[in-house]
C-alpha cells in the first residue's frame, strides 16, 4: 500500500480560497502566471504522495465562471522540437493536448501566444494549424530593451509593440507547456495594455515548486532542481523577503535575479509597490498541506534518483550535455542517495548477470524488474518472442491475478500470427513489444477466461516502479507511461543498430 504524505482535499480548499482572496482583495483584473504543469502534474504527484495530478485543473474548474486561459509557447521550442518528458511529446503537441484537456473541463481558452516569434516555416505552420481550427493566435516578438532598459520596455516600442489580447474575465490564467514559454512577458504586456486602455490590472504567480515555506535543502525542493537541471534552476533563500519581513522563504534564482527589474516594471506601469519580494507575488499553498513530511522526503529522494537515471539515458542518446548529467548526479549525492537506492535497479541487474552466466551470453540478455504494490519484485527477460518489458508486464499481471507461472494466458498461435503479420507487412523481425502483447491478451480473452483475469490487473500497475537493463524503445516507453508505470533504464542500447535505437 502506497503511503500518503499530502492532503489533496485540504489543498484544493485552501488554494482556491487563497486565489479568490487575491482576485477580490485588489483593483482590476488579475493576471495569474501558472508555472509547472497545469494538466497531469506527475512530478508533483511523485514527490507529494497523495497529490492529485489534476489538482490545478480541478482548482480552475472551481473558478471557471471567473476565469479564461491564455497559453504561451516559445517559438524556439517549436523549432527545436523540445519534448515534455512525462509524455514524450513535443511542446507544440503539448499545447494541442492542453487545449483538448481544458475543453474537457469546460474551461474557457482565450488564445495561444507564440512568444519571441520567429518567421520560420515550423512556427508559421503551427500558427496556421491553430487558426484553421478556430483557435485565436497572437505573435509576441522579443521585447525591446529587456531586461535592463525599463523605460523602453514600458513603452510603445517595448510591451506596446505586442498586440493586446482581448480578455473579459476577472482572472486570466497565463500558462504554457513548460518553463521558458514566455508567460511572465505575456502577463506584463497585458498589464501594460490594460493601463494604456484606462483599466487597472495586477500580476501574481502560481508556482508549485520550489515550496517557499519548506527548508532550502528539503528533498522536495532539491527534487525540483533535479527536474529543472536543463534550465539550470537553483533554489535560493529569497533575500528580498528576508530583508523586508525578517522571515526565511525559498525561491529560485531566475525569479530572485529578475525581481528588481520586475518591481521597477510593475511600478512604472501601475505605480504600485506592494510586492516587496518574489515570494510576495506567489499564491502557492502546497507547503501547508503536507500531512507526513517523512513520506514526502523519501518520495522526493526517489524522484531525484529517477531524474539521474533518466539523465544518464538522455546523455547516452545525445539529448543533453555532460554538465546536466553531472548536475543531477550532484543533487542525488546531496540527498545521500545512489542508483541502487531505487529498489528495482539491483534486482534487474543481478538477474541479468545471473542469466548471462547461465546462458553464456554477455550481450543479448535484457531484464526488466517491477516492484508490485505489495513490495514484491517481478522480472521479465527478453526473448525472440517478446521484449523484456513485455515479459515483465505479463509476469506481473499473472502474479496479481494469482495465475500459476506455468499456465499460458496468450495463445501461442495468436503470438505467431501477430509476428508473421509484422514480418510480411512491415519486414520487421523484432520481438513483440508491450502494446502488441496487450493486443494479444485482448484477442486471447475471447476464448480464454484466464486472459481476461490477467488483463483486469493492468490498472494495478499504475504508480509501480520498474527498471530495465537497456534503454526502452520509444514505443515501449510510451506504453509504460500510458499505463502509469514509472520506468527507468540503464544507459545501454539493446542493439548496436543506429536506426532502430
């Protein structure tokens, strides 16, 4: 049974109340910058066991009569095909997914803003795709004078050069697919235009991490640094908050470094000096809803290990440079953890070594291990018939269903038919992947009730840790994520082939 360390209901109540207070306790429209993941915040759910990954969108649903949403995406993230790791999809596709998710919750999407616009084919194609589906889009270019020339920034040459986004609600949420999407610049540009039109407006920020009222070196906050190692975010004591109030609060380097300029910009636009620190701008109440600190500490420690293992594989694939890998390693060591503190790593590696010795095969043995909800470890080995992760999944659901290991749940004929079809149609002789094994199970249940019993266990794997001794294929990695299995790998390719890897 997974231990709970966070009170999700208390958080929803307290956070919605606090945002309502910000809306009502001030003059004019509130532009609220939403950092982190608005939909399916899996990082928060991992480091705060009990946190609902849909908490932010459920929160907005409570405020939907007062709320409309602007989605920002940085043009450079489109041109470089930057990827959201949780789902393995690019940021431009994440914007489309985000729009669909918000619509499902009956939330009003105002528009999409392409920030630091570049006139290149991939960016223009993305804009055309949105506009032809009825989504309003705006182009915001680099802000002239930013970050030091406040007089130019707050002028018709700076924020004034951006088109005004027509809004009507008292709360405007400004969000994006990830960090660096241009949410702050978009919010401030809107506040500038509001005042130019004779309207009052305000800015605030909703950033879940780092948690401002936890210690600087709390594992929850260190896990945030590990998650943003590519952005080079570093947690720091908010010196402005300490000086103004004599109280310690945690923020991160980009917000602290930008605050003097941000305060001057807001003063020049609004004449208001109510924010004395970056922490003042925030509305986050997550730190008040931790119900078991020790549980959250251990969960965060596991997340930091996980981030290091993912970084190892990203480095092997050429996706990150060595400095990011070293940064995640240092953070792991900072919480006195190592790769073998992840409970599925050693069983996978030890079983792989045992099988290599038994079979006399030093290269082709791949093992995937999973920890089931009761703490037991189940493994799977690759074969000509199926990949190691598919074998692990099959063995795991058989154990959960109480099916004896020697009883087949998939017809051998079905497996052969799928493989023969693969070879004849696609000239692909590789082992069956996880998705194909699930399909084979689904076909087998028509004649075999045991297959149905096994299939019913798949949802029980959600939240389980798994580890493979070789890098998973993109297809298997996506299937594991869809099933909610938290999988990592050793930084080794399964074959020497360059294209298939």
